[in-house]
C-alpha cells in the first residue's frame, strides 16, 4: 500500500477535464476531477443514474441546473446532486486548477 496525495500527479496542461477513479466498491465510486477553465458543453447536461456528492478542494466553479439558478462553489464548498438532476459545469476559474472530489453512490 502506498500513500498518494490528491494534489499531486496532475499534468501541467490539460486539453480536456481530467476524471480519475480513485476507488470503487459496492456501487460507490470516488473520483478526482481536475478542471483548468474547462466547462461542460452548453448543449450537454449530466443526467446520472446515481446520486453524486461533490466537494471543491481547490479553485472556483459554477454548477448550473437545468431550469434553475446557478450555484457558485469556492474551495471547501460541497453539495449533493440527486440522481437524474440535470446539471452542467458552466464555469471554472481559468487561471488555476480546480480540483473536485466526487462520490457517486
């Protein structure tokens, strides 16, 4: 068993948002997401089959929900997104890494 750090081993440049599965078992998946000004395409909405708890560890972001207002997240902010609640990332801070920890359950 080796120790890892959530803030390490991140590529210096990212063409696309980075999704990395850190652990999974029994229908629960934990992933690290790294954004660097990345957003979800305007015509695309995430419509997931499971609930998702997400915390912003570093950076800033805005999550938009279909037909609802936006939620701005700063480091330390978290929220629970219910299954089939359509959402998208409409903004991440362009000049710094935005690091998320997501738990799908």
